[in-house]
C-alpha cells in the first residue's frame, strides 16, 4: 500500500522547541487523526508538509513525490482546510472561484458550484459577511474543487457548532470512499477524531508518541480502578499512565495485564491522550 504522506527523520528547531525526529505515514485510503495538546507540534508539522517552512533535517514525500520548498508539483493534488480561510475580506464567493481557477491547473468550476449550492454559499457574499462556519465551508469547497487526492485539515472544526462539525465529518467520509484518497485530520477536538479516523497519530512535546490503527489502539488498553497495593504490583512497561487519589489509583494498562477479578473499562482516545501526557503527575 502506498503512503500518501511519508515523513522520515523530520526535524525543525525553534528557540525553546524542537520538532522530531519525526517519522509519520498516512496510508492511502485512510483518515489519520493527528492529535496532541496545543504547542505539541501539530501545526509545525503541517507547515513543513505544505512547504510553508523548511525542515532542518529529514524528508517529506506527498503522493509519492518530493515535497517542501522547491517542489510544488505534489501540492497541486493536495487540498488544505485551515481553521479560517486566507482570502481578502472583500472577496466574494464568486471571486474565490475565479482565484481557484488561477491557482490550480485542475480547478473544476462545476464541482465548486455544486459544493457552493450544497453549503448554501451565495455567490455575491463577501468573505467578511460570512460566519466562521460558512468561511470554513468556503475553504472546504475550494479544497474539494481541484481534483485533490489528499486533504489536510488543520483545526478546521475548532469553534464550530456540532451540526457543522458533523457535516464536515460526513464530507470526509464521502471523500475517502475513493480508495486513492487520504486525509490527515489535525484537531484538538478528540471526539471528532474518534468518530472519523482509521489511525491515530499522537504527538507530544514535538515527538510522535504513537501511530496505531484506532480500533487496535482502543482494544489494546483498559482503564481500571485499583488500590495502591494492586497498582504498585503492575509491570510498569504495561502501564500507559495513572492518576493517584486518596483511595488508590486509576490506571490505563495493557488489556492483557489487567489484574484478575478487576472490572475494566474501555478508554476513549481522549483518556489515552490525557493519561499518556499527565498520568504520572495526577
């Protein structure tokens, strides 16, 4: 299976923060949820993927082509949806279509018109007259109108109401029905990631902590309430994280390491993320 994104040994240094070395793949035909707390390195990674910043080390390939500054070919086949649209405030929806024609060789005005109607975007509406949700929909319509094989979402659903977020998730699932399509979905709204993603990539302090199939990840761990004595007997290599309280500990532990006779629950992706980051401190 080809990877739509292939990142190897990626490093980017900033004062007080280093991303990487990072190895990350987005398998063709899949949705990869890219999760991590604010400042973990998600946006830096996406900027490097899109050629908006230059890495200090490592390689990036998009759709089996070199990516980054000096390699614009692959970007033609990538649709990007940010948390807000980067168009002049006085641009109308019609202007956005005209801009797309100039920007992309494979721009399809008929496809754009179909999404414009679906999203109820009036042609004469200016960007500064659109709500945040409608601006995001305009960006999504543009991303879907130039025959992209890869979509990248950077916090695109943040701050939107649940109805619009569900609409975006439906669009993602429609897009991925084509087995040649892929999505990298970066968000701190973990519930959205859990609904849509096939794989979970979890980044913390610039390092990739895990990259696993979502269903396998959720089956691999269990959350249990233990006495301190029980918790202290666990093999630490089987523990993801723990929260201490007056009466014992809540622990996320490998499914096969749950103590006999202890009732275990299935954690959410958010549980796994929080315990992995903060579990030892709580």
